[in-house]
């Protein structure tokens, strides 16, 4: 059985075409490495590009979306499986339960909230699943700096900081996360 990787990313495409190219590349790498995609279930933005890439290569894609977002017609209708839940809390909990690992790609406040919650749960010992950030074209540089500042100012530990794998290349990130099938 393939490993399930949750990817948190934007419902927008961003201003730099490198973000779209990265979503295509990540989709190809997931399929090539026999990983299934778990994601927010959207058909728009980087989420849609990523899901479409995996599907075009005959990979498996499971989406988890809220009733409200689905009603806004942003849900992807061609997925391998689509879970429709009532709340964002249910959405994140189901994605966490379905997934063997988590990666954040460029996105907005929702992406930031999703990855920080899952990293917090890892730090507190609620799961032992690897968490990574794909730092496409330096997108997360200021966040990385802030994580380091948390340590230097005594609000986090080096051990907690080192729980987060950060790479600018998806192959390196997957390798560091040691997500083996």
C-alpha cells in the first residue's frame, strides 16, 4: 500500500510562475515515488494544479473539503476519493488521520495554519509523522527566520525546531523526511 502524504498549499496560484511549476513537479514526484496525495479537495490554485498533475499520471488523490467550500463550487470533482465534512476542524483531523506525512508548499494563512497545527501536534507527541516545508524560491524564508528567532529568544527548543524538515527541492525533502514505502 502506498504512503499517504498530505500537502497543504494555496487555493491561489501566486504571482511567480515558479509556484505553479513546483506544484506540477511535486505531483510528478509523488507518483514517481508511489505516494498518494491527501489534500484540501480544491480544484483551484496550487491545490488544483497539484491534484490534476497526480491524476494525469494515474496517481491516487484523496480530497477533504468542507460542505461550505464545496457549495462554493471549488471542490474537485474528478478525485479518486472526496470526503465532504462539516467543519475545518473535521477537515484537518481527517487529513491528519489519513496521512503518513505532511508537507507545506506556498500558500496563504490557511496553509500556514494547517502546517503549524500539525507541527504543534508533532511537538506535543500526538503523532510521530514527519513534517516538512518545501521552500520554493525562498517563499518561506521569513517563516524560517521566525522559527529560528523562537529558539534564540527562548520560546522554542532546538529539538522542536529540528522536527521540521525544510528544503527547496522536493527530492531532498522527501529523502530527509525518510518517507519509505
